[in-house]
C-alpha cells in the first residue's frame, strides 16, 4: 500500500471573534389628540331693562367650550347701554347703535342701561360654536405590533439591526472572573423600525397611528480592527398602556428585543492534508 503524500494547503474561512445574544428593553411615548365634535347655534332675544339696572340676557348651561360672536343693538330708551361678556365690560352703545364682537370663550352676556328714568329697549343675537369632546368607547381594546411605515405587519427578522461605524475605535480593559484582563472594543449597535397601534372595537378595527423608533446601544465585544459586527433580531414583542387625558390619548409602548451579534473576519488559514477520492463501491 502506497503512502499518500501530505501537502500544505490554504483555505478561506470565517473566523468568529465574539458571539453574543443581548436582550434590550426600551420605551416609547406617543400622544394622539382627541377629535372634537363641533356644533353651531344661534340665540336671539329682546332687551327691556329699567334704566340704572343690570340684567343677565344669556348664560351657558354647562361647562362647554363655547366661542362665537355677540351682536347687540340699542333701539331706544336710556341714553347708554353697556354690554358685559363673562363679567367684563366690552363696549357701550348709544341709542340707534349696533355692534358685534367675536370671543374665543363665552359663558354669559349681561346688559346695563344708564342715564334715564324709564326703560331701554334693544335686541341681541349670539352666533355660538360648541366643541364637544368625544366619549371614549369602553368596549374597544388596543394592541400594538411591529410593522413597516405604512402599518403593515412584518416578521421580526425584517427589523433593522446594524453596527454604527466610527473612526476612532475605543479599547476597554475588562477583568475576568479569574483576575485576568482582556481587551474589548466599544461597539455601537443601532436598531430601528416602526410600531403600529390598532384599536379593536366590536364593529370596527382601525389603525390609530404608526410610530417610528430608533435605539442605539453600546456593547463591549471582542471586535478588533478588520472585523465586522453583524446583528439580527431573533425575538421581539411589544406591550402597551393607554392613558386618557383631557384632550388626548397617551400611549406608552414597551419594546422587548433579543438580538444576536456575531463578530467575524474572513481569514486565510494553512492546513496540512492530502487529497482523497470517495471510495468506489465494489460490486459483488
């Protein structure tokens, strides 16, 4: 039997310097203003007040957000007619005058007549705008999921996870348990993507918003010059809390990500061996 000569061979391979699985937990906040319902109304009335007296001609019946235009006309009687909105004097009219003013907030209108011994006569017109906050639907639930920027669900492997490259790589000395120091390198890993919030009601399912997120994390790995850090998300989920505010809804979103990070470099290694051929099967 002849001896096969062994020779030195070079092969290309990928050398692993570090291989780590890192969990990450982060939190987002997003606020959605509530959509208000708007109503309009018109209130008209006549004014008949004794000179020297002050009378309430209109008052809001509740604590609604009301704005609008107040128009008052002094027809006859006392020489002057004073107009008050929410307790503050806004203008004075003489006989035959009419005036309008617009206010961002109205709760009451009062009139006082001066300089006379009889009555003052007039009329008023209120153009009112009511803003009503919608009542939250208690039967609805809210969920979140990872998505693209248009709100379409994605697989967690599609989440972006990559190394942030910078010029000056920082070396850090780390003590191991057996009191030996090793040199590790500072690596910045960035993850970004989108989270979509959906409202689920008995007769409706609707996307409320899609929120972008971006997280940078500093890790210390064995990553000397010439190596490449590859990152991938292997597990991820989100949880959400909803807070009801006076004029908005606030969502607090917690993201849980588990990432696999592998530091490698392509190298050429030498091995000693010989070529071999598969054994030929012998036929009986």
